C-alpha cells in the first residue's frame, strides 16, 4: 500500500521520495476553482492538496514535518510529492509546499493541533 | 509567474565641471571620473544628476550621443529636476546607467528659423535618404540551464524584420555585452544569431546599415535568472492586466521592499510565466515595459502597520502615449534644405519621421510600417500637437482604409490595416483563435436593429505628389437613414474616389452595427493567446441550443478582439484567472456614394422641389490650414487646386489653360481666393485671378512662407461672383524667384 511521500525539488523519481513521518491524511487533490464552458465542459484550475495532521506529539515532531517539506527555514519550497489525486489514486506530482500559517493552518493548545501542510500549483511530474 | 525589476548597473560616474549654465542646455562639461570611461557611455543611456553620488535630485536625461573626454551630450533640457530637466551646479554628481527607455527627442528652432532635431542635428540628407530601422526582436527572460549555467537565446526570435526606409539593407552588426557569448556557427554580422547569457541582465544591440551608408541601432533586453541568486521579486501579485491593440497596461502589487535607490523610477519591468521552450520561444513572456508610477498605502492596524505599493507599468506604446508630440509639418521637396521638407514624401516615410526623429521608441522596440510606400504620396502634411502615440495613430488612420499603430504583447510596434474598413475580398483570412462553446462561459451583448446614424460623410485628399484635390462621399447615399446622429470622417488621404467610397461605406455599416461589442468570459481562465494588436480574426460560435431568447446564433462568425481584461485572483490554494474578451463582430456595407454638387440652384433641394436639402458641407481641412475647393474632375480642361511657379517665370493665363471650368448646369458663388507662397518665394510675388480672361483679384505676398487672401466681389453687384456653366478661371503669376505656391479658391454651391 502506498504512503504519502515527499522530496525536495521537482521531478524527483519515485525511488528517491521519502515517506512522510508521521503519515498525514488528505482528501486528495482538489482545485482552486471549477468553471464551465457553454457546452458543459468543465475546467479545474489551480490544483492543490492539503496534508492534514490532527495533532503531533511535540514541537520537535512538528518541526521535523516542516523540515521534510523544506518549509522550516523558508515559507515555501518546491517539492515532489506522492499523494492521492482527484480519484484517490496515488500520483506523483510537483508542487510548492507552504509553511502552515499559525492560527489558520496550525494551532497550539498544549500540542501542535490541526496542522495543514498545503502543497499548491500541482503539475504532473516527469 | 516571475517578475524582475531592473537594477541598472552604473557605467560611468563623474562630476560636473562648469561654473555657469545657460538653459536650455544640451551638453555639460565634466571631470573627476571615478567609474568607467567615456567610451562605455552609449547613446540612449539614462543619465542622472544629483547632489550626492548616484542621486537624481538634480534631474534625469538621456545621453544623446557618445561623449568626448570632457563633454557629455544630453537631451535638450530646461532648468528643473524632472525627467527631461536638469538643475546643475559645479561638482554635481553625474551617473550614467546601463538603462534604456522611451524618451521624446526635443527639436530646436534657432533664431534664424533653422530647425534642428534632438538639439543640434541638421537635416543633411536625413529627409532625402532616411536611416533604416533595426529590429532586434522581442526581449526574453528565463532560468539558466542547470548544466551550462547559461540561458540560450536566439535573436531575433523570428526572422529579422529590419528594413530600409530608402535603399536596401547592406549589413548587420550585433554588439554583445560582457556575459553574452556568441554560439559557434554564428557571426556577429549574421541577421540572426544565438547566444549564451550568463546570469544577470543584458542589453544586446543590433546595428543595421543600408545602401546609403545610413545606420540605426536598436537594443533588446535579456534576463537570465539564477535560482541560487534570484533577482526576481518574490512577493508580487497582479492587480490588473489590460491588453488592447494599443498595448498593455499592468499593475503589480509588491509586498517586499523595493527601494528607489536600487530600483530607479521608471526602471525596466519584465513579467513571465513558466520557462521558454527553446532559444526562440517568447510565448512565456507576459509583459515587458517600464515602471510609470506607484500608488502606495500605509495603514496602522491593531496588530501592526500594513504597507503596500502598486507598480503601474507601461509598455513602449504606453510610454509613447505619455510623451509630447509637437505641431509640425513636412512638405515635398526634390532637394530638402530643412527638416520641414522631404524628398518623395509618402505616409510611411512620414510615420518613420515622427517615430525616429521625435522619440527613442525605435531604439528599444521593433517597428514595422504599413508597407503602403509610394501608394500614398502627399504634397504637404502636418500633425497637431498631441502625444507621440496619438500623432502617429492619427496619421495612420488618415490612410484609406485606416491603418493603426499597435503594440503586441511582445512589445513590438506594428501598423496593421483595419480589416473592417476593407472590402470583404481584401480582408485578411488569418484566424488567430476560434472560440467554440467549450471556450466561453459567458457572453453579453446588446442588439439594436435601428441604426444610430442617418448619415456618414467622408472626405479626403487624393494621394498625389503634385496637387491637392479633395473628394467627398456620403453613406448610405443621398437619402438619409433612420438613425438619430450624423457623423463625419475627414483628414484622410485616399488613392481614389472608389477607395474612399468603399471605406466610408464600411465605416457607416460599422457605426450602425446591429450588435454592440460582445463581452465574453473565456472558460478555464485561458486567454488562448489572443492578440488584439494583430487585427486578425477571432471566430465565435453561439449555437441555437445556447442562444438567448431572441435567438441570435451563428457559427464561427468573424470578429476583432478589441480588448482583453485579465483578473488574477490569488487565493491561498492557487491562482484563479478570469479572462474577459471584448469582441467586435464583423460588419460590411455597400460603398458610400460619391458626393456631387446638385445641378439645380433650387433652394429647396435637388432637382427642383426635393424635400430634403443636400448636406451642408464643411470644406475639408488639413493641418496646414487650407480650406480646399473640391475638385470635380476634369471637364475637358485641367482642373487644379495648386499652381507651382517653377523658375520665376510668369505663368500665363489664357483660355487654353484655365485652372477651372465651371461644368454645364452648375452654379457657383466664388467667395474668396487664398494663396500660400512657399518659403523660397519672395515679396515680389503676386497672383492675379482672372474670370473669363478679366482680372477679378490680385494677391500680393509680404515674404516667402506667407499666406495672402482676398474676398472676391463683383463690382457690378457688390456681391460674390456668380459663375455658371462654361465660365472659366485662370491665373497669372509673377515671381522674382523660384518657389512653390498653392492657390485655393473658396466657393459654395448654388445661390
């Protein structure tokens, strides 16, 4: 069974992706906006995925997760990720990871809670 | 999306070495060079003057030619500190930047009346054999290759479109700055080259030489991005983006610090998305131009101070539209002795004259002219004061059918014809995009069957190098339609009456188009690469299944893209782009009708007792201020509106060589005579106007370049002369020296 994986940079081969530890959950790849043509054709724009952690045990684990996505020292970082796509199949995609925004993407209540690692601007990896 | 603002390198630093200044000035003496040497300073570079090193508080100008060891030549400047002004003091700091912009070149008229372009440039042979136009291609930006550490670029990106205004292109010469190397297999005198660019910003120059030994230099900017030392502006969003045939306007909201000291006012801006697919690819370039102004906001909130600045940027056309163009005129002359004279003038040469001698636009952007060449000659032509863009656009639109000055998304200036004013068979067949029902998500329009205009009158001067003859037409014809309004189109240059009639017929149809321009929202946030500046077709389909309740439907109807408005919605999850297209559906109409003077003098109208009076005509005006007597064409005699004294001899009258014979059935009231003597004429010139061989008016001139006019009164009646069919007018000219003279007779139809 596949797991969520990540590596720094774009177009990193599957064999070189590292399993995210601990494993997040997600609702699969979504789109920023869905628009429609006059003939009913559908356009999904701005693919992204949110990797969710309900709670992490301590600060060190939280910072380790940030480090895996390269957003501990930087606000954003280019990554290759293995995530569930729109039909929940596993897909290797390029994107930009975004450090969680305190108060919105992470909150502190004795532990780091409700953490969201956003990976946006997704495109198929080569 | 990536944005880079140029931080121009300093190529030269010195100090003003001059005790006093007489404004306006166009050169300064310097010493105390601390950076670079004079040979590094190129024409077109930006120079700033300051009370401290690198400062511009004492003004900014452009270098107009290479300096000497102690003298820097700048654009003609009055005293001040704004762009185009200087306020100098001894030892003021001089800084020349590796930076090129669009400037107006200011002309100068000396006390003796001699005109100089760009402060001190004499006409020489510049209006006999104008210099060529160098087109170095569109700029590019991209990330360096990981392996080579360079960005590979082809210049120009397409075929070399440089051209000669007179003669032919003889040779090319590329000048590469440090950091740009020529690839093996190419030479610097090739029309097209490939280069490798080191990280950073570079200006590459192309000089073309023509067969008359004239030359022109254009420069193209290239930015090679190094991710390891990224000079791009990271925190930036697009507030607005508007694309029209007249170019692009873009507003960038910048969230990081961009101090003026590092990014000077008016600096170059480049915006691109993705990476070029190859050395010749420019499809990733979204915008390039210059910073124009920057609205800023500072707001104190509960938790901190929020700051924001928006850079409003203009492309080359936008810059031209904000620079001054001054009133001027050009007259045909076999051997020009002044900037006001041109050999074998035609509209294309006049357009080149405006752009080349009055701005630096052609030094930083490609330009292609109409290509009409000798098809549109003129005797004399002028321009009102307006922006430089408007001056060129107005003269391009004076052609029949209209041409336009446009600027495409790559910042290239073009002059395409307006296909909606051409006959259908002559219209372009190029379709740049086809919008099926999968390509749009919303369409808005208004339909109005009744026309808005009941009459459209057109007038023009026939294109000629020797005479000025006016022609008229009216659409839809002698009988007006049902619209409320009337309109007129004048100041045009036409090859024939038929051309004018065809063009104005289409213009009338366009003004009365049954639908307003369509506002279309393109699906998926994709602009389909639509280029309004091309004046080529976008096809649209609205099927019967998607048509609105009134049932308007069509399949692949042709139309022109008038405007693209792109809204960027930067959301947390990504970018959502909304593209709005304004689209004008194709129209066409029957030719307008040639206007002819009615044969009856019945004050009630045509042919005795008609219900509708003929149109009231305003005689056409051109910028040189003449009111021209319409030429009805030869009736067995030479009909001329201009008389030229060739060599000082008297040009005799005679019944055998009248200048005008009143056609049978026509009735005219001759009201006045106006004549203008060319600059070479003398005060000893006089013009005698004769009616049927009898002297009726004498015009005398004070000096060359003057206009004389006289009302013409019949002494027997005390009123205007009444001319009927068979009456003839002739002219007797006496001149002490050679010179050109134009004669105009002002008359009105009927009694």
